[in-house]
C-alpha cells in the first residue's frame, strides 16, 4: 500500500495551524502560530482581530509545515481543512487558503469537523480502540461522543449553556486571574488549603448533558457578596471549589457513559483536558472500571492541524471529498463518514 | 504574460484572466454573493474557460480593500496563497482605485464610494490623466460622507460618483453638489478584474507572506482598548 500524506489546516479560533501527517498516524510537521499574546489585552478572543491575524500568518504557517515535512505539494495526496464549527471569519481564512492551495496544485480538498479532529488526535499518540467514548472539553465545547467504529459519531451529551473552558475563563476574570484562566485555576486549586462548596449541575436523571452557567453565577455571587461585606476572598479556596464541582460532574457523566456503552477506551480532548485535576480524577475513576483512558500530549490537546490531517486521512480513505464550493460552517454538526 | 485578477472586496465578484493586455475571460456578478463559497469556483471556471492551468499564469492582482472586511480577506487570502504556492508576483490594488478605473472621462474628479454605514463612506479621489493613467488626488480613507461632500463643494470641480456607495447615497450627493456632480452609468458601479489588472501592471509587487488587506480602519476592540489605555495613562 502507498503512503498517504495529508496537509492539514486549522483556523477555527485563535490558532493559525498547518501540519503534514503520514498515514493518519505519523506527524511530519505540526506548526501552530498562537494569537494568545495579541488577544490577551482584550481578555478573550475578538473575532475580527482573530481573522486579521489569520490572514497575516496563513501562508507562513503552511510554508513552514511543508518545509519541516520536507515535502513538495506534488508529494501530497490531499488537503484537509477545518470546515467548522468555529468563528466564521476565522474559519474561512483556512478554508480559502486550503482551496487555493489545493486548486493550484491539483489536489483534492476535504472539509473536516473540528471535534472529529480533536478525537483523531489520539491516532497520532497511542491509537484509538473502538468502541470508545470521547470527552471533548475546551473553551468552545463540552461534549460526550460515542464512536462505535472508525468514522462513526454519535453525540450523546453536550453543554446546554457555557462550555467548560468558557466558565473557567469567566471565573478566572472575577478572581482577577490572567487570560486564559484555566491553568491558573488548576494551579490554585492544587495549592488551596480549604474549599468553598458550590452546587453540582447534574441535570435530569440519566442525562449526559452539561450546564455550567449556574455554577459560574454561584461563584460570581459568592465573590461579589464577600467583597460587598468587605471580606477578603480566598481565591484559592474558590478556585478549588469551582474546579471540584466541574470535575465531579464531568467525571461522573463520562464514566457512566463509558459503562453504559461498554467501551474499551475513553479519550479526552480539547484545551481543558490539559487540566491536571481533571486528568487525575478521570484516570483514577476509569482505572477502577478497567477502561483504558487516553489524553494526547498538550500540543495535540489544544487546537492544532495535525489532528485535522489525522481525521482527514480517515475521511480520505473512506472516499470523502469536498470541492471548490467548500465554505466555513460556524455551526456545523458532527456527522459520520462511512468506510467503503 | 498572463495575469489573474480577483476582486471580492464588496458584494460584487469579478475575476479575470488577461494575456499581454488582451482579455481572455472575465466573470462578473453584482449579486451579493457568498465569496467564501463562490470565489474559488469562479476562479476554477475562469481557468477552465481559458483552457489554461494555474501554473500557466505569470502574476496575480487582487483588490486589497477597503470594503467588507470579510470580502477583502477572502480575496487577499486566495491571492496570497496562489502567489506563494505558484511562486508568482502579487500586486494589491485599492478597491476604490478599481472602481475609479471604470471612469474614462478626463478633466473631472472621480469619486469612488463604498458605503460604511451610519453616514460614513470609504472614499478616495482620483483623476484620469492625459496619458490614460489614474492619478490619486486623495488617499483612500474612512470618513463622514458630509465631510467628503463639503470638500468637493469647496473645490468646485465637476465630479463623477461611482460605486455602490454612490448609488446608496444618490440623494445626498445630488443635494450637496447639484449640477457639479454626476453619477456614473450603473454598469460602472461594479469592479472589473480586467481593469484591476491594468492598474496592477503599474504598481510594485508585494511581499507575499506579509501582504494583508488595507482595511482603512482599526478594529472596534483595538479602538476601545486604545481609548481605555489612553485615558488610564492620563489619570
Ligand atoms: Zn478545539
């Protein structure tokens, strides 16, 4: 069998990324230009700023990925690009660069769902064993996905309001922590002496959905009330209580989903899966159940293009192709692809 | 020498291939197209009709703005990616200059206009010279329509207004300038990629990687940040 080389491109939020992956498993290059430094001063990602920065970076990042891989365009089999979901203005920079590159070099183009990419990041590190449950947890997503086999997705739970990472950022802001807040809360939670109790949003019996806005409001109210009374806020205990509530709910639902579906593996993906407290709790709970738990290394957890190339390779093998009318789809749903 | 030209700066779409000063194919649409989905299929069709391959072109010209932020970015992204991967020179041309190039009348001030809402426009001022080239009289900018009209009234020269912004603000233009102002024919209100190429041939190539649109406005977030931090410093 011939090797498959795919160029992946990802611009769905605030990272401009390109990567070349061999056979969906071996990373030949993985280039990410982050906007965090530019976006920091705004305390979050400003879509128009993100779009402008993507245009500045896009060809540089693709060139770097091709050079590091040591390949020419004619050595590639296809171009895979994040089609959605994400910020529309950001998505269409990647989509149009990918289409122009593919057109100029006579290559097929494949539109990839961002979340499928996060899940397939595991192909690049340790592999995927089906059936599996994937927990995608980031600033934009909190989802539980069941995969019976390669290319088959079933969404079994999602957030009804804020994404977990969004709640982390908002709580961090109230506590006066820098953006992005996740790592700071994680660190403080570990250092904390005490814990402030916050509610757990388990929703109705049996549900795999999430809700974080109530928890977020409870934390904000707690901090405001304390400040109004002139009391000092113990930032670390608040961070610990908030994190504990998030982890409790996420671990309980993930483990229950894994047991109910009888899976061999649970995969965590997305920026918040870098959270040490969450990793430890998930790993411990799943070990008890005898279920394999995998989290890719940090550079594959956060947004990158290698994961898009990896998912794109599975789609390529299944015969999936897009065309020059491919567009950015901010609200794209996770769809399955069927193997030939 | 074969040029590819691309203008997606506003609602209209125009793509063209020109060989040695001769038009091969041009595709124009005034409709409010979705450029993200529509620009590359138009480019693909352009090459198919001309019967040439992407690698056969020698240079790329693109409308660099001002205009719709998203529209300008799509054109610039496509153009710089093609220029980089095909290793061809890239030239950016003002989208207002492209509109002005639709007007071939001598001795008048050409006022291309793109509506920017809330009484504002993107505008530049141009003049067609004896040798046929376009001279820029006022650099492109984001400004209040009333300021532009005051300036034109004061200058007292005959003016031709062109572009979608001129159509939208037709009444205000007539009221302000009366006999002094004229409207271009409606077919001149949409940019032509072939004329974009003509303008590009007189300009210097860009550095491809660092080439970005001429937005002519900073983002709202940056403006607010500057305001907040400027005030903080003053305190
Ligand atoms: Zn992501």
